[in-house]
C-alpha cells in the first residue's frame, strides 16, 4: 500500500469510530411516546377526502395525501371545525402525533389549528 492509501484507510476508520461513538452516546431517537418524551408536532396539508363526527362528538378528518387521520376532540372545537371544513376543501392542520387503539393519528388541540386554505 502507498502512503496515501494508508492515510485514507486510517481516516476512514477514524470516521467510522466517530459515528459509532456518537451513536452510542446519543442513544435511541425513536423512543415510544409513553416513555414521557416530548410529543412530536407536525403540520399536515391536503384535500379533505372525508369528514365524520363520532358518537362522542369528536371529529375525524382524512386527507387524500395522507393515511394519517386528523382527530379533533369535542373539547378542542370539533363542532367549530365541522362547520368550517367540508369534503374537497384544502386544509392545513397543526397537531401532535398521538396513538389511539394502536394506530397513529394527528391530534389537534384547538379549532384554530385547522385552517381552510384558498
């Protein structure tokens, strides 16, 4: 091996060692929500494909562009959102990823977090 090749190999091992050390030191980034971690906030935009009110007065909105349903609780303004949003509207929803019956959903806490866009 030439001197340059040896330097490249040493640098490669140093880079791999640094990645391993960082991975070990920083731990698991994909911790489950029930471990007390901070909830993940996201924004979803898309065209409403369906909107339904549950028997408890909550609202479930589904977008054409996402398999993640949007949940608006009765206490969080489901009635207000159902009056403003209709099938075919283009909306933006802000909320946190939550889990319900083993499935993830976007949980909106306030009616103002669901906007109908032009």
